[in-house]
C-alpha cells in the first residue's frame, strides 16, 4: 500500500500550486492536495483565517480524504509547513512526518507588522496588477482583497501568539525535515537553523538556486527530496 501524502500550500496560494508536482509523486504515494479555507474558491470563514481554524481544516481533510488509521505524511510549503507542524502536535494526530519548504517559524509582532505592510490591497492593486489577476482567478468567487486582509490578520495572530516558539518546537515528535531555498528573501537561514536545532531528531536541507516562491522551485528536485525523505 502506498503511503499517504498531503500537500499543503502557502498563504494566498492554492492546491494548483502543486499541479506539476502531483504526477511526479503519484506513482509512489497516495497523494492529495487541499485548499485551505478561503483559498482556491473555498468560502472565507466568518471568523477569518484564525490559525486554529486552519489547523482544524487540515485535520478534517485528513480524516475525510485519508480514511482509516494509516499514518499521513505532509509536504508543506511556507504557511503549509507551519500548519503541518502545528497539526502534528494535536492529540491523536495521524501525522507521522512533516517536510517543510520556505516555512517561516520565527514570528513576533515586529516581524508580523513588517510582513503585513506588504499586504495592503490598494498598493498591491497599484503595483502588482499581474499578481492581482492571478489571485483573482485562483480564489474566485472569494474577493481577493478580503482574502489578503484575512491573511494579514492571520500573520498578526502569529506574531502575537508565537505558536511554534523554541519550547513548542522541542515538543514536535514526528519525522521532520526543514528545507530552505538559498535565495529565499523572506525566510532566513539562521532562523531555520535554530528551528532545526529545536526539533528533536530533525534534519535540514538547503535547495540551490531556489527563491521563496514555490512556482520558481525545481519541481523534479522537490519530488526527489520528498521521495528521498519519506521512502528511504
């Protein structure tokens, strides 16, 4: 029986981010990708994108789409990796491993504030019309401006709650590897190194010529890393 693998996208992304990756993994995994609430056409929750709501959505997807008791492995990009680690810590979790890419784990109010400044819908519309066109199509019928605002609120929540600080990371007890692109301008090497050292038994991988955006990553290299980590 093929092992279960769940692909989790980042904030403002959707499961289509994995369109090229999925066929490379299908021969070896029972693999599925999900849309987080408010993304990919799903309804934006009335509560907004509270982190607990996002984690619950991951847990519900696992129970619905991977029925039974077999363990589930996760490949999480950016926010997806953060949610995967959080979900692995919940009671009775079936998550047996989390492989992250470009996941920022060092959050505080100042860092969150700096990131939120980049999520001003008016400025995005003015300076990034192509991006607006893309996310409008990806998340229809959800209003992209409402989604961007909800993501900004969620980042502020991360800054205030610090859900994966050193103490929380030290209680992650699943198979774990943190991957970072050497050209990532959002997630720093030192913070990733610190997280790697905080998670018991974790490993660390650096991907060459790789920026933060998963769309610019080498898809075949990602598939190789996922297979090597979970099947070796």
